[in-house]
C-alpha cells in the first residue's frame, strides 16, 4: 500500500485493477444508458406541436387499419381533414386534387400556382413484379393506389403547375418525405408507421407556416399498402409529381419504440444532413447488413433508390422487435420521447436538404424511369453516445486503411532497428555476449520470456467463449430472445476469467516485464492481417462497416508503438552485461553481494539450467519452485505478502537510502533485473490509447446489433450465428484488457467467475419468453370454398428446437382432440406451420344470420375463368369477392404476362419476371369492384399439356370486430401470455376455389 501511495499509477496490481475496471465500467454503463434511454422531449420544436402530434398518434392507432380494412378508409379521410385543417390554420392558400388530373373534389377550391397542393390520389394504379433474387418465378402485383400527396412549393421552384401537364419539372428538384399510413392486420401501427405519419403531418405544419417556405419544394407522401409489399411507394411512381424529388427521407418502424435510428443511407453527402440532428443515432453496419441479406425485411427506401434513382435516408425504430407487427405496437408501448426523437431528426434533416441549392444532387441524363440526382460517394457514419455523428467517405477510410497497412509495420520495424543500433533491443533476445579479462561470456537478458503466452491464453479464453455459444444454442437456443444481457454477461465473464487465469498463472511461474509488450505485438500482427481483409472488402463490395477494425487497429498500433518506445529507457545491453559482470560502474545500478566481484555477480545470475530454459521461448517453468510462502493470487514469485513489490535478491539491510536499493524496489517480483528502468506509469497511456475508443464504437454497434437481431429468432434466424456473433464481439470488446490482466488482483476475476456460473445456469435453464418478450406466432385461416373445409394455422419456430408452438396450439380449445399437421412453412422461410380444423370464420355476413357460416361459403367468392376461343395459351379471369378488395390467383405453372382491364400501362416497371409468375396479387381501392384479368402462359410439352390450373383466392384482413374471425379471437384470448399473434400473410382469412382452363 505504501508503494501505491508513492505512485498511484504504477504498473502494480491495485492501480491496474482499479483504473481499468473503472474505465470499462464507466464506459459500459454510459453506453447502456445512452442506448436504452431516449432523450426527453424538451418541449415543442419551433413551428411544431408535440402535444397535438401525440393526440393525432392516438387517433391514428386506435384500431387496426391494414389496406384491406374499412378503418383504412376512415384513416385516409381523417388524414385529409387533418392536412386541410393544418394548412388552413397556418393561413396558407392551397389547391386540392382528387388525382393527377385537374378535376376538383366537391366542395374544394382551386387556386392556380398555390403554395400548397394536396393530391388525394384515387386514380394511380400500377402493375409490377417482385424483386428477382433467384431463377424461380416471383409474384406479380396489380395495385390501385390511394396515396395522399402534399406538395409544398419551394421559393426557387417552377411557379407553374407543371404536374398538371406533360412537362417535366425544371430547376434543381425537390425533397420527398415519406411514411405509410396502413398497418398490419393485427397491429395498431403506432410506430409502424404511425410516428412516421404524424411526423410528416408536423413537417407539413412547419413548412406551411408563414416565413418557413423552403427553398426547394417538398413532396410529403403518405402512402397506403406498404405492408403488402411496398405497393404504395410503387404506385407513387406513376404520379407526375414523382419526377420532381431527387432526394428523400423515409420514416419507418421496424420495432415499437426506442430511438429513431438511421438505418440506411445512399451516400456521404446526404448523410451529412442527418448529421445535424440534435440526437443522431445509428451506424453504417446496419446498411451492410441489408446489403448482405442479414436483415431480410424491406422498406420503401428500396423503391425510391432502385426504381426512381433518388438519393436518401432510411430512419426507423428498430426495437423491441417482439412488439413489431403485433397488438403491442400501440401508444402504450411507445412514448412522446420516441415521437420527438423521430420528429426532431426529420425536421433538421429536411431543413438542410431543402436549403441546399447547390449542384450536389444534380446529374446528367438518368436511366429510363429515374430522376437525375447525380452520384454520391459511399459513406461511413456512426454516432457517438447519441450526441454527435461522424460522417466521412469510404474512400477516406480506404486511404487510411492502406496507410496503416504500410506505415504501421514500417514504423515498428524502424523503431526496432534503432533500438538494435543503440543496443537496447531486449525483445526477442536471450543473451548478450560479453568480453572481459577472464574470457568471453554470455549474460542472460531473458528477453524471449513470455513471447507465446498471450496467443495461448487468447486461444483458451476464446475457445471457452465460443464453446458457450454452441452449448447454449444447443440446450436453450432462444434464451437470447428475452435475456440478451444474461448471455452477454456469461460470454464476457467467461472470457475475462479464463484469460486472467491463464496469464496470471503463466506470470506466477515465469514472470516477465515484456508480457505487456508481447501481448501488443501479437494483437498488432492479428489486427494487421484482419485489416488486410477489411481493406479488400472496402474496395469491393464497398462494405463500410470495416471502420470498426480500422480504428481498432489504429489504437493497437498506437499502443504497440508506445511499448516499443519505452524500451529506450532501458540501459544498453552491453552496459547491462558489464554491470552484471562487474567490470564497470553501473549505468543503472544493479544490486550485487559484493560490488566489483565477478563471482559475486554470478550469484545473481541465473543458473546454467535456467539460462538454457530462457533461451528457449517455449521452455517450461523457472528454477524458482513455489514454496509455502508463495501466493498465486497475491503476487509473483516466492515472497510473502509484505514483500510483494520488492526483489527477492535485495538484502534487507540495504532496503533504504541507496540508489541501488531504489532501483531494486522498481523491479516487480522476479521479473528481469533490467526492468527497473522501464517507466512505471506508461502502461496507463497504453491502456487509454488502446481500450476506450474501440470499446465505445464497438460497444455501440454491439448493442445496436443485439437489439435489432435478438428477437428475429421468431422469424427463423439461426440462433447459433447470433451466439457466435456475441462471442466474437465479447472477445473484441475485452481483448484490450489482455496486456494488463496478469496484474489484476484476484477479486474481480473471482467475482466474474461467480457471474459466469450464475448466468450459465440461468441461460441453460430459464424459460426464454415472457409477457414483455412474447414469441410471435403467425396466424392464417384457409377455407376451401368448394368443400367447406377450413384449417387454422399457426407458424413459428421448429417444434424440434422447443415445444413452444405445440404448447401454444394445445392451449386453444378448438385444437382439443386433434393432432396438428406440421410442415415447413411456404409463407415464412425457416419456420414451421402447424394446421388443424378450426372455428369457421364469419368475414362475410350470411343472408340468414342464424345459419351456420358454411352455408354462405359459396357466395364469398365468385369468378369466371375462360380460355381464349382459338385455343391459344391465354385466358380471362373475372374475379369478385364480398367484403374484400384483395384477391390473388395461384397458378400451377408460370404465366408470362397479364393485363387488368382499366389498368394504365406504365413502362417504368416490369410486370412479370423472365422466369414467369405463379402468383398474381390483385388489390382494388373499392369494395364492390371485381377484377377482369387476362393472362398468357407458355405451352408445355405433350405430357404437361397446354392447359392452366390453380386456385382463385380472396383475402379478408379486418379484425377490428370481435366474432368476425372466431379462430383469431380464440388464439388471442387463450394463447399463453408469452405468445403474440401476428398475421402470416396478406390476409387473416383466405378463401379459395379451384379452376382449370
């Protein structure tokens, strides 16, 4: 303790343990607080009203409102009234159009060149195919849009109403802000995408206020039908005003609260406008996850970029995923703070984009169907504690990576050469050859000692951590769903304890002053190899998430450089040898039994046997055999606790008032005699350079990745890959402690061992789901309208990995006495679908209310399928469903083309993929209108014939009234509290009839 007060920053156990633990603890707590605490809403942003916005959100999310529901129409009408009221309150004149034509709605005024133009688009329709990701057929879609579009004219926009003509817009284009106002069938849509919609309303309020007219015009799009495959955004593409915006901000929800996170960005230049947000949040690794297909879901962002050529941003809520697309996506489970976070980010981003009148977003002639928005540079971006955001170009990161690959090893080699030239390179040396009067001799330096210590310890610790990942994924794979921090605690505590035990044990038997340096050298070598791979990926396929390893390696390089530089404080090896042999006055005095005597100096020197071992870096233990006075947990070498930090070679009588004794006190335990010259506090600089910044940037990404993916297990993601990912991140986060672990006292490692034991037992035995972390099971009811047979299906994780799906089904009264049939799901990849005979639905009222539902099945869907009279491979389908505006036709062989009567022909989209379509989805905007469809297909061989068969299906998605879908009511009422019911497809109930032409 006396030595600690003498130098509280010395490289001794107590300072090392306290300082490193406090730094790690403070940073980890800070990261957790920032990640899970949304900044409080300080009040209304200028020109907006947060209280009004919250009330609007409650109205919007007061019921399920999917596209195929009556409430969807109500929400649309309510939004039009709210927009009109906002503009009227601001005293700004406006024009309203029911579509892209100049026909006015009843009771509305037309104002030529009005500053605000409202389009209630009831005309646009679109036909398109799904994205082609394989050689298999993909569905085709016909969709009739009901989007709401508000154009806020910019001060530098074309003053004419060019959108009412065939003219193209002039000027530098505008800015699109988008959100979708439909929800899923069993979700209230508070954050998906209610907060986005309300934020758009507040942006309209702000930019339509007097004195707030933007320089560049704004197109505020509230699209409908996003949840059924981005239909609304695609319908926007056939509206004339879609040619105007060149940049966009998409507001989305893939969770149910928390931070509004920057999910994706097209380029560096546009990201700089989000950078100005008060509380920026996000990292570019999420964009890389989309590029590599790790994140499966899509948003309207992909339509705006791929189809229209715009440049923009995707901002979305990402947690908690368990509430996403469920009945818990409501205002009760979100907050005003989350609303304010998205609104403030959207407002500052839009202010910046609309004020930019440069040529940044101008380009030459664009591809067909795309706007000339120019080409941006691939960006790198990440936030720092949610208060600031770093944004720079990927090519800057690439230049930094290449520079580090060349400069870092070159610098260390140069320093090493200089050390060698000045005779101070103790690393990688075992002896110093010495010439004296009695002959030549070799003085041991023991510089090789500990060279392989860290890689061995690292391998053992990492193997233990990865092994835990395999163990948990095999025994209790879904515990991560609800207890992610228990998993993190298990991984971290295991790695730190095993690494400490290995290094501390090695240091006990073979103490060395170079353990820190060799650890950093190994980290440098491994980091340099990883940086090569990272640099290649930066070049192609331009993955920007490698910034983590670039900065990580830069910190390792800096710390390693300090470790090399501190060797300049050592005595020259020749001087050290002379001093050991006693032939010259000490440059750095070393205590001897009798100064000047060669024989007395040899008493200090290692035995020949020990010299031989030290010359071999893989040698075994020292000659210093442990005795009963040694303590593995309290110090190094054979000493008592009282002599913990003194050399065993020092006579007690010389413990005071001499320079020699002072140098002896600076040698830690049985480390090399020359180590007294090493700076005792420089380790702290190495630690501060090495650990904090990697912990910050990697810790933020680790938290972001965990909360974004831990509950995707319900969607079929592999548990093992997530556990291995957490294991690797745990190692990367705590590897910077490696150079200092051998100096740790036993207290924290033993505490971590207890944490490891407790969390491991919990992770292996605890039930993985809870009322706050519900397992999503996906519901659909299918009715064969020809036979009257109906089946209810719940889709979830494979019963082989746990009885959760079967237990949930067994809790439903209608399943009693039945054995569900379970097969791999065709709707949800990597999940299992289990079906049984269920309660009959009542989605279409019977003519006689007391009659069983089965009596009216035949009238739910009517269709006529007829083949062309000349025998050609084409047919006409006339389809109509009651109480629905969504149907589809399933074909047992791919069709090559289709046409819907009344549909506009738009060359912007391809209708059918080159591999054909086996599914044609039909969405209408009215409830009584049928679909008149013509399809063509390619004739097969003689065995197949040239006919076409399949099923005509209609969908019912409205679950706002109890008793309409009794099987769904039963599932929501009787399923365990740890189960959340979600919809499996476009419809909750699908009624079908067979056809053959």
